[in-house]
């Protein structure tokens, strides 16, 4: 019985961390897919605090019909990464690649994830690039976790593995 009790805490911790990591991967992938699908206003909304963020039904109206919203959306669409994803016009696919880091700050969890985006440059040439998202999970007043995007950056390389800078340097030597 004592072994069962002793093993419960670490097992519970790792299962919880795994579930949060999976949520982060889904949330980040949805962020990219919204831009690829021509709905950048949905991605833009996730940069806001989840407790004060507009409901999904109100987002389109705010970002497309109010002066403040249109201005904010226009600035977001001018960001290099967002502009590049929109130019792909739904022809690309995004996929979770790796969790690079995860840390806890009080009741907040910060997760850095890497995603690959692939598309056909020509009918026979596939091109892939990576996007790094820093995601934040805050415990809201309701007790549920609320996700937001803290930072995003495209054209990055994985820190480890086959596509890392280290591997690229080794391949050219």
C-alpha cells in the first residue's frame, strides 16, 4: 500500500504535465491554422489575456467592423510571419514538432513549442520552415487553464536534432 501511495504523486505530476503539453501543442497548432485559413483575427485574439478576451462570436465583428479592431488587425497582418502564412493561402500544413521548454511561474505555466509548416513550392518541391511559439497557461478564476500566445517567431531552427543549426553545420563540413 505504501508503494502505491509513494508512486501516486510523481505519476500524477507527470500525467498532468503531459496533458498540459498536449493542450499547448493543440493550442499552438490552432493558432497557426487560423492564420493559414485566412482567419488571422482569431490568432490575434489569443495574444490577449484569456480572462478579458472577447468571446469567439464577437471576435469577427470587433476585428472587422470597428475602427480599433481593424487597425489592430491590419498591424498584425503586417508582421512578417503572419504575412508569410497568409500568402500561403491555405496551401500549407502545420504540425507540432517539439516542446523545447516548460517552466512554472507561480500559477502560470510557460511552454515553448516548435511547429513545422510545410507546403509545395512547386508541384515536386516541398518546403518546410519552423515557427516557435511561447505559450502561457494561466489558471483563471473559474479554476480552468486559459491559454494565450506570448511570443511568436518564424524562420527558426530547432535547438536540437536533425534540423538544428548544429546538424546543418555538420552536414556542410
